[in-house]
C-alpha cells in the first residue's frame, strides 16, 4: 500500500447523481433523524457529520470520548457511505488516556498520543466502518498532510476536499488552482477524492447558475475526481422575529432552483446535491432570537411556524401543538403517510386534553430534519 492511496477504491459513498449529501452535526437532534429515516430513503443519503464537542475545541479529548463519539455515529448511520469532519477541532490534537484531566491547552506541544482524526478513524474502522474524512482548504491544509497520509494507511475509502466559494473564490481558475495545490500537498489520488464546492449563502454573494456551471466544468476538467458535490443552503440557524399577524414564515430555498438550473446547463455533468438540512450553521444577516419553531421543507420554500422564545431549548408543549396545527393545515403539508416527521406533526396537531406533545425544541428539530431529508431524496429522484 503506497502513501496517499486508499484501500477501498470501489466503496463509493456517492455512486450516482441522485445521492443526497446532508451535512449535520453529531448532536442528538441531528443523528436521531438518521435513525428515523425509512430504509429506502436512508439508502439514498450520504450524511456528512460535523463533529462538535460542547466542552469546546480547546479542551483535550480523551480516548473514552472518542469511543463515545464513534459509537454514536455507528448507531445513527445506516450504512457505510458517509463523511466525517472535525470542523471545531485541531485534527492533530492528541487524545489523552481515559481519566486524564480535560485541561485546557495553552500551547501546541509534542505528545506521543495519536492525533484526534486518526483516533476516531481507527475506532470506526475497528467496527467495520470506513467514513471519508473531510479536509477544508485553508491554513490547516499543510498541517493535515501527515494526518491524512497516516489515515490512508488505515481503511478509509477516500478523502473529501471542502472548497468555499466565497469572496476570494470568485473565478473558476482560482478554485481549480487551490484544489490542485491541496491534492499535491496532501498527496492524494484524485480518483479517490470528493471535491465539495460550498456555495455562499449570503444573498449579496450568491453566484449565478452560469458562473457555478463554469466552476463545476473547470473542476471536473482538472482531474478524474470521484465526485463533485455542490453544498448549499438557504435556511439560517435563527430566523427573524415573527409578525403577530403572520405566524407562519415562508423562507425561500434558493439552493434548489439553483440546482435545477445546473441540471439544465450541465445535464449528467452536474454535481451531486448537498445541503445543511434545515439549519445552516451561520446566522447570516438575519436578526432574530431562539424561538419555539417547527420547520417544514417544501419544493422551493421552507415553512417556519414560530412561537414564543424558548429557555434552554424547552418550550411550552401546548405551544408546539399550535405550531403543528399551523403546518398541518397548510396546503403543502404532505400528510402522515409521507414520513415519521409528518406523522409527529399530525399527531401533535390533533392532540387535545392530556395529549402528550414534546416540549423540547430539539425534538422538533429532528422532526423537521427527517421530513427535509425525505423530501429532498424524492426531489432528486424526480430530476
């Protein structure tokens, strides 16, 4: 086995253009959605799991914590096709033995402990799972070279390079040049590499379909990549304050019409579709505060029923009943036969008296995400 080559080249996590890549976190509300998907839906989804740690990225991570993360991921992913990303961490941070103090790092020093990425990938490999590690292009790229080479001697089936199409990523040549530089530095095989083009979500910097089509063409011409993915989203983490006279917000989903235009421009050369589910990690430019809400994805928009503010994620149970009735009474509601999320909304909408309605916002986040993934999978199959 040579440096930079992977041992499962045929285990393609995105084998066709109808596969859907959804980027979520390892929070319980997100991974729970993966366990609620119907088998036919789960078969068409490749999750990309962004690992987060409530203790903060500067805290040392123990081997026990890595094992817990790995077990949580294994219990939620219904297949072997998925990505994992250490967005909030230094992947070279060494993991400490169980029982060690989670003291805060003051400076990066030498350690005999395995880097965090290697520890996680090794733990997953021991249980038969080989996810694709995601490397975001930027200052960490050069430092990750040793880690990626080390992981390549384990058993992952490739590597993903996440490329932000932001302010300085304005032309196709710049994108292609940076991807090529990363491939050379990381010493990876383009045939085992997924290139994830992350489109900007700020309305003021959203590229036109023709511009994105040019970027995709140039990237495809630059190498025999295993996959090219377009990752986008139109729904922020926090939405604006509700209008008392309009309890239901209609938030546009510009990512889906944009992808439809790419389908017309590129045909079978279009990228794989990906998004951040029902919540983009950034708040964008939308003012607002955390409120009880139920999010429901439709073809080109998202319905957001907003209620009162929540305290530590706990809202009023009867308040969620009202929000679910608002969604269930909309003409675009799919009905209880659509998915588990729709059944939960319909059941809560019909609750009366002693009817039990979950009061945790995280539960309704899971409900919305299950419906979103089910809806997006169906949309992709309709192309």
